[in-house]
């Protein structure tokens, strides 16, 4: 079998207006997330696949995010196999935070990576 490498990008290179698909669980999202990101926990991904594909179709590409890059790699691979333009964010939210990219919370408390 021929496996092509998973498309990926470092956190510092994600465009500010990109569609970021955050597949972390609710408690991780609440601790800190990217403003404007689409939050679809991996556990809900299959049930909400239509919502994801609509967003990807509208934006053209999905940048998939989790905490360190493992779950997002699985989701990215699935989207690519379905014919969608998706890239995994290397290092996930830890790399995003490390690159000094902005994070928010719903409550207004300081954002952190859980």
C-alpha cells in the first residue's frame, strides 16, 4: 500500500482567517481555544460530519487542531481520504500557545492549554 504523508503545517503558519477545526473535548475547549474555531469534539465527529464538510466547502481548507496533534492527525487523514483539503496543525494547541498565537475562553478567564 502507498501511504502519502499527512499534510501538516506548523502553528505559526496558520493564516489568521483560516478555518480551524478543533477536535478536542469540551473541557479542553473551555480552558482555551482559538477565536472563531469550529469546535467538533472527535467523539462527535461522525455525528456532525455534515456540519464539518459544509464549513470546509465554504472555506476551502480545514486546519485541524487538538492538544498535541494525535487526534487531529486521525481526523485530517479521514478528511483527506474523503477528498477534502485538510491539514494537521503540528504540535496542536501546545505549539499554538508556544508560538504566541492568541487564545480565548468563553468565560473571559485567562486561556490555557489543558
